[in-house]
C-alpha cells in the first residue's frame, strides 16, 4: 500500500513538472479570451490554478446562480420538485429552446432565464436575501431587481466562492434539506459515462464592459471528486465563440489532467 501511494505521488509530481498549469493558457488563447481556471482535488486537498490572481476576484454569477436559485425555490416550497411546470408567456426569445413551457429540470438544462426570473419573483426579495445571507453566497447583494440581481445587478462571486459552494453542496453542508440538495445535484448532471459523472452549470452576463462567462461544477471519478470553476472575459464575445469557449476550455483542461 505504501509503495502504491508513493508511486501515485511520484506520478502526480511528474505530471506537475511536465504539465505546469500555465500551459493551460493555450486553451484561453485559442478562443482569444482572458480568464482563469481552478480545480480542487478532494482526495488530495489541493488546488490547481491557471491565472491564480483571479481566484479571489469578484464576478457577476449570471446563470451559475441557477444552482442556488433552484435550492431556494425548493426549500421555500415555491416549487415542489424538479418536474414543476411554469407556463411560457408567449414572448419570443432568441434561444428557441426557451419558447415553450418548462419544468425546473428542463429550465436548468437549457438555462432558461425567464423560468428562474419567475421563480425568484415568487420567492420574493426578502426570502432571496435571507437565503443568500444564510448560504453565504458570494457577496449576497440582491440589489438591482428581484429578477435581475444575478444578471445585471450587484451580486458578485469569486472562483474561490464558487468552489466552496459546490463543495458544500456535494457534502450536504448547505443549509437546505437533503431532499432539496439531492434534487439539485440530479438536475446538474451534464454528462454521465461508465467512468465519471459531470455535474455543471454555465453562465454568461456583462460586467464593466466585459462579457463574463462561467462554467462551474464537479466531476466524480474513481472514488474522488474534482471541483472546478472556469471564468472567461472578453470585450468582443461575438468574435470569440464565447458561449462555446467556456465549456471547451474547461473540458480541454480536464482531459489534459485525465479527469475526463
């Protein structure tokens, strides 16, 4: 057992020497975006960084807030489960998947903004603020409108806080019922193979003249869990395939690390 552990540590050290995290910059440069990547290895209790200076920098969470918003909706009883339907009001959206009725599960999958805006309105400003404070979600600032504070308002979160929130969700350490957390973990599944389960959420909004893109989540593989937060920024998102970049950068890094 000792030999196996030493061998594993030696392999990890060789990987670090041959693949320094700075090499991950090539994936950001490929899409012509700035940004950062952080990964937390649960078993090793260790971090891997690309552009560590952004680890504690605050960014608008955009639709990554849907993870927390789902938990709040369930815990307050505003929605009973992931199959709860909110009717589409008929307004046309650029994303064709949004132009229909949605359950919470499908709204999470397609990142349907209007569904979660209606959910927040039904929860109400006082309860949203109460839960953000209780959860310690980012700066917990709900100013900017009950249905806009995570999109164009003052809510901010750092990559460090994203990782911490995801760790607490995985460990059942958030101040929500186990049932609520079980449901949200289920709807977060983005990919499942015989080797791993990937749970994740995207986000995209504007802050200080920049497009801010997120991809956050965690991978369960080989009796370990790898939590990640990718945050990209660009002044010209139309020229960088911004929506694709968030996911591809993350997946390329995770593949290079042999996690996917």
